[in-house]
């Protein structure tokens, strides 16, 4: 019998009281107490993993970030104000996962129009980037340096959606993030663990280590993290808008440092950055409309998986742990991953046959290749598409619905945890390492080209019924974003689980590029045994492992207006509800004067 592969917790679990710390050419062993002397601020903050209410709701990866969004709702702001405030706050209080030196994507649903709009602000390759300046056979030599950074899009994208749909002044929306950066916040146990895991990357850059290390050592939970330079940068953006980042003093300071230290982003790269807007991708599923982020983002793969799964004989009267259902879903996931890898890239450069990939014809063809009795090894999975000319993902997701029924889903990222590891001195801005995400060679989808956006798995998603929003959902997790999103939707819609149970359920992930079926070891022993019998080589992870993401989701009943939110226990997130007069007034206004 095959032995299962066991993985340690992806969160960097400190099971030992000894930390082996590399400092230059010397190795120090530091002793730390088993009991931490400071209670983490996350445990003192309001919010919970589950919540129910009517006046507006924010689900995000940190209590302070969720509170920033709720503050906007309580001041009379809408879902967009709340989402942008939460997004900027996350770049401060969850610094390993996103930054204004990173990128993201958003879906916006405005109840007045009943339409879902996509905002894409993925990083772009600098104008001087090509396969001569970047050796993809030696990525390790530049991935954790400033050369690994693409042109950031987060500021451009979030400011654009705020300008188009927000109500409150930008300065008001950015105020919580500025305050957290200036005054500091207590590090959670999760942040301390990830700093510990990323120690070598952080310690390699003085401007980074001065923020995230404690006198050269990894921080403990409760350590107050301050970033006054980032607060100053955010104040400039609040006062001058995105031009402060892309055309002003910040752009000059950033590009000067980058080019002096082996990077390729110049002033013109910043100035030329643009956000892509348009209609979200959509597909019909079980009488619902599911919208997600278009290429180069990962929404297409989520929708493709759902289409293929709908063609397979899953029995939803059985529990979600049924081995045959898992087998069929896993085989569908591997096939979709193969086709995504072959075809998906930046549609401004690559031909992406979206209509065909979301068609019944594609789904039927892909489903017919699923063997109901045997797992196909990843390297044997065949693409059904004609030729057309990742590591632990550092990503975060937030979901917001306001009292009026407006909804926002934002996923934002740095690439890997702490991105390239470089904070630009004097700005407090941590940069991404997204250049690693291009293909290794030219002439294929997602090949490196100047000004091109690299492929992404980010998949912020909104689901509607009869034109009314009923779910906002997303997750971090690199390629597990796609497989986790599929499971959340199937758990809720097909298995009939509550949102809370759907998020809490054990997860698995399959992909053509690795041989094993990766799953949390909460799956029953009998399920695992039968999966092995079908040929799956199992790779087991901890019971609730952040490797499989950190879902933040909200569902809403369009009739009663009641919302239920869920924050994944795999990360530090919470759900918070609006409570005060401004949010209540907005809710009453939406009932007295319903929008057409």
C-alpha cells in the first residue's frame, strides 16, 4: 500500500521552544517562553468567525481591517468605501499577504444597475523585461530581490473603483490604514509564525527587517508593528490620489531605488500603468449566475470546473466526504488545470478562447475524459484545447455587502509571503515578486513580454439569483484558490450546506502538475482508503491548514435582506456587522425608496 505524504502546517507552526536564527554567517539559538506574555490584539478585537445581520457586513483576514470597513458603513459609506478601506488596511495589518506594492482584482455589484463589473489591476512587466534580462531557469537568483517585482497595480485599481462608486472622501477611506501604520498594531500569532518562516527573506533587506523584526530576531505575538514611512506614503495618496504613487514623489523615489538595485521598473513604467475594467465573466449554474474575474485572473478556471462538474455523475445525497464524488471532482480539476496552463494569459497579448472554454461543448469533452474508476496521473492528463499563439500563495480576500445590497469582492496579493522581501527605503512600501509567474519560455501562453500582465489564480466571485446578489466569496491560496472556490460553491449550492459549514468543511486540491491528491487529514480514514484504491497518491495536511486558503464569504437573502458571513478558521479573519445610525439609515432608505 502506498504511504501518504505528510505535510507540516503551512502556517509555520512553532511547536518547539527553540528558534534557530541565521544571522549573517553565524547561527544563534534563541529560547522563547512557551506562554506568550502579551495577548494578541486580534483576540481583543470585536468580530467573529460567523455573523448574521442586515445593516451591512465585512468579512476580511484581520479584525482591524474588517473594522476599517465597518467604520465606513457606520459613517454612511457604501460597500465600495468599506471594501477600499478594508483593502488598504489589510496592506498594513496583514503585510505578508498584500501591499500597495502589489496587485489585485475586484468584482463590483451595484444594486441599482444589477450588473457585475470587473476591475483588474494585476502587476505588469516593466518595459525592459524580456527573456534576456530575466533568466527563468535561474529564478532563485532574482525572485527575492527587487528585480522580481512587477509594476504594482493595487493603488490604481482600488482608487479607480472608489472614484467611480464610492461616497466618502478618499482621505476618510484611507484614514484607518494610515492610523494603523502610524500608531502600530499588535502582531497576531499567525503573523509572528509567517515572519519566522520568512526570516531569511526579511533579514536580507535592512529596510524590511527594521519593520518586521525585533532587534534582528523574529517578532513574537503581541509585538507592536509600526510603519511610519508607509503612513506618510498613504497620506500622500489620500491627498493627491493615485498620481502620487504613479507620477509624483513616490514614483520618483521608488524607481530610483529599484533601478539602482538591479530592478527594471522606471518612472515611465509607473506612469504608464492602467487598470483594466469591463464585464465580469459569468456562467449559469443550477439556476444561478456565477460571476468571476476574467483572464489573466483565475475566475475562468473556477467557472470551467463548475461546468465540467455539472456534467459528471456526482451524488449529492451522499456526504461531501464521499470518495467517488471527491474522485470525480479531482479528475475534473486536473483536466481544467491542464487547459488553463496551456491557454490562459493576458488577453491583450494572448488569445484566450473564453467562449469555448465556458461552453457545453468544452465541458462535455472534458467530462468524457474523466475515468470514473481510476485516477489519471498528472503527467498523463491531456488538454482538449487546440494550440494558441506556484509555492504558498501570499494573497488575501475580502467580501462586503452593504444595507442597500451593493457588493464587493476583492482579492489582492504580493506573490509569495512578503513578496520579493524589499521595502523601498523611505516609503514603507513592500514590493511584490510577481515576475516569477510568467512562463519559462517564449512562444506560449503567459510568456514574458514588456507591459504584459502575468497569469493569476485570483478569483473574486459574486453569485446572483434573478439579478439579486446572494453570495460574495473569495480566498487566497495560490492554485488552491481555484479548487477551494469550487468546493465552497459546490458545498453550499449542491450539497445544501450552510455557508458556515461550507467554509469549515475539509478541503482537497488536485492539479495536473503534481501527482498527488492533497487533502486535509480530517477526511475519514475510509474515504482516504477508497481514494488510494482508485489510484490517488495522497498528500495529507493539517486539519485546518492555511495551505488551502482563507475564505471570506457573505450570503444574503434578497427578500429578508438578512446576511450571514463566514471567516475561515484557517487564517486570522473575522466577520463584522454594521450597527450604527448611518448604516441603519441607509438600510431604511433602501426599503423606503427601492432602487430600480
